[in-house]
C-alpha cells in the first residue's frame, strides 16, 4: 500500500477507475438543513449525502455549523460570518485538491498554509448602488506549500491543477444555478 500525505494512493486510483467505468458513481449531492437562531444567526446541520444514487444517512446531523455577522455588520459575533465560511470552504477544497494531486505525483508534503481574503462592497448588498454586485468582489489566496522534495516548477504545476480542478473554486469562479423555492 502506498500512502503519501496520509492519502492511500492505490485506493484513490481505484476510486478514479471505478468512476471511469461507471460515471454515475462520481455523482454526489451534499445537503444541510438550517434553522434561524434570531438576528443574523443560523445553525445548520449536515444532511443526507447521496453518492452514485445511494443515500448515506449516517451524516444527518453529524456536524453542526453556525454563522453570524461581526458586530461591525450589526451581528452579535457569535460565529464565523457566511463570507468566512466561503473562504473556509475554498481553503478546505484547496487542501483536498493539493493533497490529492501531490500524492498522485509522488510529492510529499510537510505542510500547507493558506491565507485567504475576500472583498465585499456593502452598497450592493444594501441596494444602495445597483451597479455594485452584492457578492464578493475578489478572493485572494496565498498558498505556502512546504514540500522539500519538490521543485518550484512542480509546485507551480500543482497550483495550476488546483485552479483547474478545485470544485469550490470552480463554483465561485463560474456561474452556477441556485434555485430558491418557498416551502
């Protein structure tokens, strides 16, 4: 068994081969359920994970997340803000993509440090200026990868792969349908 960066490379390759043979296995649906806690606060819990048509109920309410806004944005600062969760999601996905692709390339990692920043112009959110989008204006990621056996070129290639394969980066960088229905 070949394990690199705590990733079982053979299992990863077997998983990729299974998805190549049966693309339906690569289809996944994540879910969360949320309840308002007053003010700007919400608590969400993980829901059913569906992968390859199979529903995994073991994740239902397994993890809980809360969000709020900082006091500067009139929140009560009891939890990370939704914008911080977006950055966390991107950092998490970058970590998965970096470790997976480093392992597949035989690059041993000693550490990964990601620093993320995002800008927002509240005029868009508040409807003050219709020409300003309400979403994040720009996200910046600084990646510091400690891989003593890798060259600078290998690490630059790894970052290029991250930018092309990170599911969360792709979601943020490209339009995605978001369908909201009133129950």
